[in-house]
């Protein structure tokens, strides 16, 4: 089980699912989203996610289409 939270602790979650290996994405939109040279990410099945606090504080960001529809949605924390 993996646990995490946002920086202020208002949003807390648990993931009980397999994670993908760490990826470093260097695409222009990934760099823009993070303000860094790359975006580091791991993916997990949404069915393995459980909010333990602050779910009402979470908003959903879905990237606009480029050449192909995005494979995932990004839930900022």
C-alpha cells in the first residue's frame, strides 16, 4: 500500500494497486505542466485509489487533444 498527500495535508490518499515503473516525460506539455525539464510520474489503476481525506478539494484536469486523445487524466493534488 502506498500513501500520500498534498503539501498542506488537506488531501490524503492510499493506493492499493500495482504501479508502473517511474517515467520521465520530456514533451513540451509535460514540461509546461511542471515548470521543469521533465515530468516524473507513475500510473496506477483508479480502482486501487482510495481518498482518506479531502476528496472534495480535488479537481480534475483533462489535457486538450493533440494528435491523439490523452491516455490518462491528471488529478492535481
